[in-house]
C-alpha cells in the first residue's frame, strides 16, 4: 500500500495526500485547494472527492 498519492482534478494538480497514523493528510499544491490543507481523510479517494467538490463549487462536508 502506498504512503502518498497525487490528487488531480480536471487536469489540475490539487495536492498530495500522505498516510500517517490518523489517515491521509492533504497538502495543497495550489491556492485553489487551500481549504483542504492539513485535513485528514480516510483514503485518497475521499480526498479526491473533496477536491473535486471544492473545484466545482459544491458544498463540502469537512472531514477530520
């Protein structure tokens, strides 16, 4: 199982998630995704969904 993943949305690099004891922590690669900075997700797919919702302007249920 990988310890980190690059998260891309609509051909944009949103950031990376890195696994630790709490889950996958998000590190934003662009100011567009700053709201996700430092958040913990259960898995990389959950982080990707959050980044996609943020980019499309949908309301977000914040994870921690």
